[in-house]
C-alpha cells in the first residue's frame, strides 16, 4: 500500500471506531508526513495520551500503552485487510489496557458499517467485497458450522481455529478477539494465494 492509501484507510477506521463508547476517553488522529497515529486520550483539559499506535506505509506499532504484560506490539501489513486486522487488534488491546472494554463484535460491526454476529458472517461479508473485475468468491456452509471457499475449509473446534485444504493452519484462541484475528489472518493468507485483494471499506 502507498502511504496516501494507508492514511485515508486509517482515518476512516478512526472515525468509525470513535462511535464506540470509549468513556472516559476519546480518540485523536495525528497526521505526519510519513506516518499517522491514533491515540486514546483523556477527555479532561489535560488531554493526556493513555495509549497510541503509529502506522506508516507497511507497519503498525504501539508507541504507548498502560500495560506491564508482554504483548505483541509490532505488525507488518501489505493489504487493506491486514491493516484492518492489525488496527482492530491493537486498538482493542490499547483500550483494554486502560480499562475500556469493548466487545470485539461491536467493534467489528462499527468499523465495517454492518452488523456482524459470528466469525462466519465476517468471512462471508469480507468475501462479498471482492471487486467485480476480480471475479466472485463462492462461500459454502455446512451443518458443522464450517465454511469452504477457494479450496480451503474454515472451522472452529475445541478452542482452535483450523483451516484445511489449499491453506492449512491451526491457531488456538482464548477469547473472541483472538478468534477474529485468527480468522482474518487465515482469510488474508488464502486471498494472497489467489492474488485477490479486498478493501473492507470498499462499501463506502
């Protein structure tokens, strides 16, 4: 992605994420020549920054967070879907570290502009955004709540998110945010195999 695209994408994400209940904080967007930052700040007069992430043309990192836990704070990306996944993950982690707990499903729905209730709905919706000139992705469902698309099956079983077929992976998860991240990581990988690129904000 070129930086102008990254900046526009991050600003859209910031505006949509801002509609969530972040009390007693609010988000602020900062724009530099070669990076942008999204910060969680106090609503009082001091406007203290509680946590912040910085994004350039190919990476995103946490530059401040109220946490002593060992966290993944640096990720790289090459596509809009990977950037979306990283922004969602790190902003929710930053909020949680400041005792602002947001349901990941609510965050997904707010940022995508569409009600998303399950991981399957997320996959189906993202696949529906493939540009017409690239074709169409057929997503099949079965009674075991698994999905099959692009010669790969997606399924949740016993605390594991599993893909099989053309792309194979197994990712354990402890909560909904980790499941969403695993799903979007796998979907991004499958799309790359087929040279598909999907912008989650292409419905704007």
